[in-house]
């Protein structure tokens, strides 16, 4: 039987492989050149405003009204200030996103989350009595293992050996996807009773409100074609679960099953909302 530490290792390894496969498709120069284009810069700024201003405000209002309860409230607040989920760029590329823009957005969003972290964590520390230095250290470790290091490895290989990088994209991405799917299934089976219990509480409608609002705000905050709006809408509700778990766990004093269930509930709700949004986008494009 797999232990929790083994499942965690497999999850981190799968994300590492997926992010490396994204980095293998990007070039350092092209990513930085995205910011020299006024339209691309405007799109990124709009998407980041939706992520780190609009969505946290909605989450705060929902929690402030006392709808979800303390555990779900801590999860929703933590997710609203967390950076982009590390596997999101791979989904965006499948949806037709530009590799350089998607990679630049991920790097910028992750860096900005670290810049804003002291402000947001300062608010949470006053509300929950948290130790901010320990939280910042944990955030840096998680983001280093799941975003920065694998992205730099992939981009470095692309720079050094483009042909090898092109051959590695598919197998690494496939391996990461298979491992992550297996881990997700194990977690879902193990957490099913707690997940059902969480879904029968106000945490479900609260998650729906935040997820739907996030998608709408992410869509509206970016000007241009629908293809420009989709990455922003996805990023608004697809946040780094490891960072959120660390922050929410610190707020509540422990990583309890109820916390994990509420985190999983939001992830599933966001996935359903995004699937409906993408279906509508595809239908309108026909």
C-alpha cells in the first residue's frame, strides 16, 4: 500500500515532468520578448489583475459573509492568493495557446505571487495568528520544486540541444500525465467520504460562486479575441494546490482531512466550471 509520503513524491515528480515538458517548448529570448509587445503586455497585466486583485476580493467577500465556514473559508482564501497551477500551461497549450506567451504568463504570475505574498500573508497572519517567515519559506520551496527548477531545466535543454528537447516533449509529458492521473485517482478514492461530506455543506455553493466569478472576471479583464481571454479565465481559478494547502493548513493549525476534502472540492468545482466555459467558447467559435 502506498504511504502518504510516497503519494506526495509521485505527485511532485509528475508535476516536475509536466513542467519540464512545457519548458522544453519555450525559449528564454522569446519569453522575454513577450513583454516588449504592448498587446501581450496588456493581456498579461489584465490576467494578473483578475488573479491577484479581483478573485481575492470575491473570495474575501464570500468568506466575510460566513458562507463556507472556517475550513472551507481558509481554503478559498488560500487558493485565491496562490500562484498559477503548475500543470495549467500544458492545458492552455492544448487549447491552442502560444508557448512563449503561456510560459511568460506562468513565470510572471509566479514571481508576482511571491512579491504579493508578504502583503496577503500579512493580512492572513493578523487574522489567524500565523508565522509569516515559515510560510514564505514553505512557499519558496514548493514553487522551486514544482515551477522554477523544472521550467529552467526544460528551457535550458531547449537552448542547449533543441533536437533532443523536441524528442523529449511528448514522452515526458505523457509520463507526467499518467503518473498524475494515477495519483489523482488514489487521492479521490481515499478522500471520497470526506469529499461527499464537504459537498453537503455550504462549501459547495461558496466554491461555485468563487469559481464562476473567477472565470467571468478572468474573461472580462483581458481585451482582444476569445483566444486571448481563455488563458486568463483558466488561470483565475486554476491555482497551485500545494501552496494553498500550506497556507490553509497553517491558518487552521494542521493539515486535517476536512481541509484536504475542501481543497479537492474546489479543484473539482473549478474543473467543471472551466469545462463548461471551454465548451461555450468552442460552441461560439463554430
